[in-house]
């Protein structure tokens, strides 16, 4: 839970006021750089695997397969994020990410090694995200926690839009290896920002992280019906959508960047509309209709795009054969 460690007589509720908080600005900037690096490296890896294998399955795994390792990290060692040295933990995890992304830029790296790196980074990504969000709850007062998360979510969507568009543009002139180098620079910048702006926290009770502690916490979380329903609503639709997006590079390679950017832009628009324009009461009333709308739109887009995707894939295969 967020810990109010600062004066709340003047609640920090605006984005501008939040960015005047040096530690929040550091977390925010490092998060933005990390998302940008992840977007570029994911697009570059998917393009590289598609060119080398021509396999839609392997390309999809290269784009989003790290998610499975992220789930494994959340189920086993997520308690590391609640340790009593969160800044040290986050810096260490950023170092791991930097080494992993830099390794992807090594010329001639076998695909097996690339997938191993992908899974390794995915495993530690869950711990990094948990640690960053835990620090966020401690660097801003309770009154500012929701606006802080809102700003980070909005920026994440916007950065993904720009990242996919930029990745598609860069790959017209650069090789995937050179795009990996750019992602490495962004990851290094995120590491420097965290190390120089965020201070160590000492208000957490000492805990011994491990599998047992993680399972105790996860069991307590899933024992609450409201938490269970919320998590399922977050996971299932997103999982189905990501499964479709993972095929863009294979079946629509010339338009993959635009399609991925459009998907991210749609999620950003939804966040802004539901989170900032609707009141809490209206969000409660709209929750079920919005879920039905999501399902209906997903089916409609799948049906309407099938002829285009099939035709584009056929042209792509014909070009590869010639």
C-alpha cells in the first residue's frame, strides 16, 4: 500500500506538481526510457526472427514470449520487490536488462541464445516492475499515488505508439542489430537516471524474499473475489489481443509498425477516456458494456482484416522466394 511519507497539507494531485518531485521524475523518466527500449528491441527481434526463420510462431514468441517468463517471475520471486533495499534492487535489475539488451546486439548471436536472453529478461522484468511500483508508492504521498500511476500509464501508451512507429522507420534504414544498439543506449540512460535520482528507502520491515513469501502474498491476493475478478479482466482480453498483435510482423510486415502503433494508440485513447473523462460512478455502469464492446470489436476486426492479412502474407512469401 502507498505510504504517506511527506506532508499532505497541500496534496500533490497535478501532473506538473508530480514532476517537480525529483524522485518521481526519476522513476517516471527511467520507466519511459525502459518502455521505449523494450518496444524497439521487441520490434527488432521480431523482424530478425521473421527474416531468419519465416515462422509466424517463432516470430510471435520472439515478440511476446517473454510474458510467460514474466508470469513465472511473479509466481516465484516477486517478494524480492518488497525487500528493504528497493533502490539497490531496481538498479541491479536495470543492470541485468542493460546486459541482456546489449547482448542481443552481438553479431551472429544464435537464435537459441536470443530466446534464452528473452526469457531471462522477461523473468526479471516482473521483479523490476514490482520494485518500481513499490518505490512509487513511497516517493509520492497517498493523495498523489493515483495521478502518478495515471501519468505513467498514459506515458507508457504514448511511448509504445512512438516506439513502434520509430522502430518501423528505423528498420527501413538500419539493421536489427543497430536498432538493438539504440535500445541499449536507452536502457543505459534509464539505469543512470534511477541511480542518480532515487534514494534508498528504509521504512520497510525486513523480510526474507523467496518462493514461500511470494506464494503467501499471492494466495492472500487471489483469496479476495474482487482482486480475482479484476486480475482476470486485466489478463484475458489483453492476452487475446497480444496474441493477434504477435502475428503482425509475419502476416503484414510492411504495415506491422503502423498496426502495432495503432493498437497502442487505441489503448491510450481508452485510458484517457475511461480514466480521465468518466466519473467513478459512470465507470462502474460502463464496465460490463465496455467488456462486451471489446469482445465485439475484436471479432469484427479479426473477420474484416482476414482477407487483407492473407493477401499481404502471400505477397511477403512471394518476395522472400524471389
